[in-house]
C-alpha cells in the first residue's frame, strides 16, 4: 500500500478486517489485576510478534487514512503500530510520549486513566505539525483518556486528526464517548 491507496471493494475490506480480528482474538494474552487490582490487562505483544498478525493489523490501519501526512503512535505499543503503518503509507511517524520522556520544549496534556492519571507530550519544536493531517494510533481504547489527550495535543498545535484507530476497544468502559469528531476504528470490540 502507498500513500495513494487503491480503492477496495467492500469484500476486501471485510476480509482484511476479519484477518486482523482473528489474529488479535487468537493471540492476545489477558492478565487479571495488572497493573493494579481490578484491571484486566490485554497484552498484545504476541499479536505484534506474529508476522502475519502484525501485518494484518498494520494493513487495517493503513487503509483507514491513506491521506495522512504523519502517523502518530501513543507510548509505547502505539509506537510499534505507528512505525509499521507509516512505512506502509510512506509517511513520517511521530511518537506521542509519556510525560518527562522528551527534552523541552514540549506540548503536554494531562489525562485520567482507569487506574490513575498521566501526561502525554509531543515536541513543541523541531517537527512542523501545523496543518498536518494525523492518523492517531493506540493499542487499546479503555476509558478514552489517552486517545482524547493525544488528539487534544494535535489540535493545540494546529494539526488535524483525520482518523484514529485502536487494536482493541473495551466498549463497556465507554471510551469512544470521549473522542472527537474524527472517525475511530477498532479491530476488535469487547
């Protein structure tokens, strides 16, 4: 796939999505009470370590916004996805980092997690983001704070999130309700 995506039939889209969903469902490892009691953690490491599973996820995400200028992945598993999708699309990739991981100056946004609070950062200079079309990626959509904070960072610097995507959406936590007007794609919804 390139930045100029081929128009796909509905059957091709369904087939690609089903292949990715099968890999995610089959390979995800679940851990109860991690990282804190009461949280059920979805470990997607085996999905990304499987060549066919990783390719299926990357292909799904690359088809979502072929017009994107930059693919942005949320720290840390979003980095893996972002790099694969950016290479497929022929775009740049930007890591959205956890607070304190980038040298200043940064643009920062605090947000709530289902088990605490955190902050995300992007560079305030060195990367021209104004007017750029962003494809925003993360691994899991839970309460929605992380993805919403990342989107807010890009709005603050004058970029437009044209689409967002996650591998796994935990629908019962209603994280989708906290997202902006951009289309949001999930490969697997639980």
